[in-house]
C-alpha cells in the first residue's frame, strides 16, 4: 500500500484495551527480557489473599491469571480502557476503579504494576505488613528514537530509571529485594504500523496527529527501509514492607 492508504488504515483501525493484535508482524521485537513478569505474578498468587493490579489496561493479563485471590481489585486511569476492563473483570469478581484513594490502609498483600506510574508512598500505605510490590516499568528513554525521527519533544519523564525507582521506594520505607533491567530492539515495518502504535500509546508523543507530523512521516515512508528501529527500555523490581 502507498503512504495515504497506510495512514488511512492506521487512523480507522479499531482497537480496545491493550490488544495489539492488529500490529502482529508489522512491529517485531529482537531480544527477550531476562525475567518473565507474568510468571513472577503467578508464583505469588497461591499465597496472596488480596491483590491490587495497577494500570490493568483492558484487564487482559489479570483475567488470564484466573483463578484470582478473593480480594482482587484493579485500577485503570486511561479512560477508554476503564469500561473494557470492567466488562472483562466483573465476571471474575474484580472491582475496577480509576483511583487507589478509596482503598483503606493495608488493604493488599500483593500490588502489581506493569507499565503503570505509581506513588511509592501510596504503595506503602496500601500494603499490609510483609506485603510485596512487583512492577515492570517502561524507562524514560523508551523508544526515544521515535521522538527524534519525528522531531517530537522528548519524554517528560526521560530520567525515569531503575535507580530512581529504587530510591523512591526506599525513601517511602520499602525494601527493594530484587531488580533487573534490559533493552531490546523494536522494528516498525511500515508507516501505518507506526501511526497506529502512536494512537494506541498516546503518551509516547502527546498530541500526536498525522497532519502536524506528515513531513517526517512521509520521509520515513519513502526511505525504502523499515521506517524505524527503536530501543525499548524496561526494568523490573520487587519490594517489600518487611515483617
């Protein structure tokens, strides 16, 4: 397809939650993380009484972990995802809200967060004594080549990193008992895939629209190579409130 057809398709493709199936084969990944976030969560479920999943998206991952602990709840702050998550998780008895403010102190013995921002002091407030916080985070420099290629502003949180996250949790009174970080390569194989991705992940380039960025998008499309290779930055850690 030509440039205009690819852009039109990208702007009219429907999606919901964190379902990236429309991009299968059009965005590829080289390298794997040295940890398995899903397995790290599964390993802790048998001894968990109350679980809170922060930024559950459309509830896709959380639902796949069923059966879930009886006291499971989730949050989702991205408004389009909230009704999707509620439809998926309500049959599993999971309450989904857009804030943690309504939960009492020491409500959960496990809090999980995959790619969701969090307040370390709020994590400490919500965890029971001996509770754990497990998170996989997108570092502040994630896919920064996209922003550079499109002459877009850099991320507001470009300094977000494993050391910063570790220090924040320790300052809030938690012990960081395990951590790791890794990078991998993400390849966008056509300009439509890039535009659709930026629709799905609007915080990568806030206020992105194809009219504003058309000159740079067209240049990438006409380069006759995969539009862009970018570096994904991830880190993970496990923290505890102690005994």
